[in-house]
C-alpha cells in the first residue's frame, strides 16, 4: 500500500532530524534478507545506541537535501537500502561490518561522513579503523617504548657485567 503525502512528509521529517543530529550514517543493502535477520541486525544496532531506518531512497534523498546536502548519491545506490545512524560514524560502520560479515543477504553500501558521501570502499575502510581504545593503547605503547627499550639495555649491561664477574670468580676460584 503506497504511503500518503502526510506519511511521506512525516517520514522525511523524521529522517531529516536523524541526518541533522548525527555526524554520519552508513547505508546497508538488505536485498533478500528475512525478517529474523533484520531483527537481529536491529538488535545489534540498538546495542550500540544506534538507530536503523528503512525508507524509500527518494524520501531519504529529500531528508539529506533538507540538511543542505546532496541527495543524488542516495538515488544512485542499488537495491533496497537501510540507513544506520550511530553515536559516531566509526562505531556504526564497525557494527554494520561485523554483522554483515556473517550474513550474505546484507552488505555495507556506502555512507555519509561530515556531509560527504562515502563510496562502499571508503565506508569499508572506515569500518576497519581501530577503535578509540585501540588507538589509545597504540599511542601509549609508542610513548612507553623508548623507556622500556632503555631499561632493557641498562639491565642487559648490568647482567653482562655480573656474568663477567661470575666467570672471573669461577676461573680464579
């Protein structure tokens, strides 16, 4: 049953609010997905404090235009498209990527980041970025590496000196 003008207007308004209140969005192609797969996907998105909306591409394009963005790239996407809005675009992309790895009927189809449309490859790269915690660990490891290396060298010299004294003692004992 087709949507009425009022329903379309309400859908566009809701989507425009979501687009305007998030830094980005991830597009998901879900052709051939069954209801249970979509429910599991929605649960995965909600567990990350995200929202998943399925809409006609024309309504989604209007929502982007209402937020002073181009809407045409949305119209160029193939198949049935859903949109994931997350607390941040990287988390949303990671959640989509993780879920769709095990599901053949769903795939990452692109995205939007800071009002710029991303191709499928760019969205995939976004999904493969390390998490904030992983980046903190890498920075911390980089900062502590010189101290750790210095301590290893210092301990190595002391150890060698002690071994030299022990060998001298054993030789002269």
